[in-house]
């Protein structure tokens, strides 16, 4: 559940290297205007993470490109792989008034959403998104089998951000390939 007044913009996946860098998935694109920091760019001063005591700011040293959806984040005061491990799995938030969502949001924001087919009903929860050369696909567990659901305009009916539901109309027989 997203804290009130904040927008989830990404998630820390894992450590990267030994200097405390973190590989992250981002749901938004940043203006990658370089700063004085030769390591990368700093699009925001801080992200926020949800803690029981409230939203905790974590300050950004730099972000550098690894790929468009999974850049490398370096936080201030995180200088080793061990220190970085403490942040693995953390969702990253920005205050709503600081976020300008682009029209081309990454599908990675749909991880955790439920896919519902027009004819078959609920198929499963999106566990991962893969960016393949042909298109992006969502990985779900359907009846105990890993299934890749194409996230293509021809099949997408609606994305309900509030209810966390992706409505699709999949081609007949698509799921039979996996069963």
C-alpha cells in the first residue's frame, strides 16, 4: 500500500559491486541531465522509504545508467556491499507533488498487480516483467505453471492503478501452450 501523499517510483533489487551501489527498477523516467558528479547524474536529492515510524528520506549520491529500467543507485553513507544489502527490496517513493509521471511509464510498476482475463477471470499475480525485443511480458504463476503474458496494446484492456488489476483479453489458446 502506497503511503498517502507519496508515489512509488521504484524498488531496490540488489547490491551491485562492492562499493555500496544498488541495482534498482524504476517506474518513471528521469531527466538525465549530468551534474558535477562524474559518476552519474542526480535527478533527485532523496528518495523515501516507508518505515513504521513514517517516511524515511534516503539521500542520493548519484544514479548511473545500467539499463533504462534498472539503473544503478548510490546512496550517501552506503559504502559497502554489506551496507547495501540492508536496502534490498525497499520500495522507493517520492512526494506526489515532486513526481511528473511520463506517458511512457515502465511496466515494472505492475509487479504485484493481478491479471484478469476477459473470459477466464483471475489468472494470477504479476511476479516479474521481462523486456523482450518484441514486447514486454509479465510472468505469472497460473495453475502451478509459469506463464508469460504479453503486455501488448492489442491485449491490454485496462490498468486499474488503484485496485492493482490489469485487465486483458488474451488470444484463445495462449495459456494452453503453458499447460
